C-alpha cells in the first residue's frame, strides 16, 4: 500500500534536505557509493557529533539506509527515488542565479564525466547516449528509453544481457543532466553501462569525488566501442 504524502510530510522531508550540511552529505552520496560518517562529515564540513545527529534524522526519514560491516557503519541513499529527488534539486539549483566563482579543475572534471547515483553523467554520458540513438540502438523520449533489437545485440557485445536486467525499476529511462541540460541514460541499463566500463578499466573513480577519470586506453576504447565523434568533449 502506498502512503499519500501530505503537505506536512513533504515539508518535513524538504526541511531535512534544506539544511546545507545534510544537503552536502546527500550530494556526496549521489556518487553511488556507501560512505562512513567520518567521510560524510568531511564532505559537510561539520563535526562528527553534528554529523551523527544529521545521519540519524535522515535515516529515520528513510532518506538514507545504513549497512553495518564489523565495527563500521556505511550510509547510502535509501532508494533510486531519493536519488532522483536529489538530482532534480541539483538541476533546479544549477539553473538558478549565476554565482561569481571561477571554474576550477574539479568543476571541469565533474562536467566531463561523473557518477549520477548508479549511472554516468556529464559530457561523456551525453556523447554515449547520442551515439546509441544515432546508431539505432536506443529510442529516447521524454523520460523513457526503448532498447531496439540492434541495441540488444550491441549491448551483448559489451557483456550486458538486456533480458537479464528486468527488475522493479525501469530498464531504461532518461535523466536530465544538470550540467549539460540534456538527458543521459539511467535505469537498469545506465547502471549496467557504468558497471561495465568500470570493470574494464575504461573509467576510474576519483577519490572522495563523483568525478570519473578517463584512462588513456579507456578513452580510445570508448570512442571505438560507441563510435564517438572526435569533438565529443565539446558536446553541449
């Protein structure tokens, strides 16, 4: 049975996300990896004691889930729906008033390639999505994606069995990229693509960041596998 959210309930969740320290923690968890309280404290810039209180409140509200491994506790976003909500807020925030702050290397790295919960985002993700549509492997609409017959064969060459990805969440959907303002690929297929390129070493995770680093060999293999255009880094 699905509970109907009242205005008070919505306001309660919004107030939790609206705190800057908690928002920074949630943004850090958009990398898709579970983090310890100490790691989240560094992202939020608050003390361990303050962090503990924030984490307790967000866990109680089911924004976060906690996993215990030995003496350690690891926190992650409670669901894909929570991730979608945080991503939507990021998109709204990025479209707000311009801040007078110079673009640094970390900003550029995030715009090039990053994790968006469990899938890829940034210019690389857009170039991949464009290439898959161009070659007839995917058909993308407003918020959904359809894998064609040729797409099933193509993903099979990458070691992704599309038929085995059936689950409660959508097989393929679009997700509006907050930095590029166009949709990239999410859903089970988006998650499988990220897993595959990480397994093959084409991309690596940056420490304590959502950024994904392209390895030298990885870039050439991504360009060859998806037939990316020479100017893909400049996709807008």
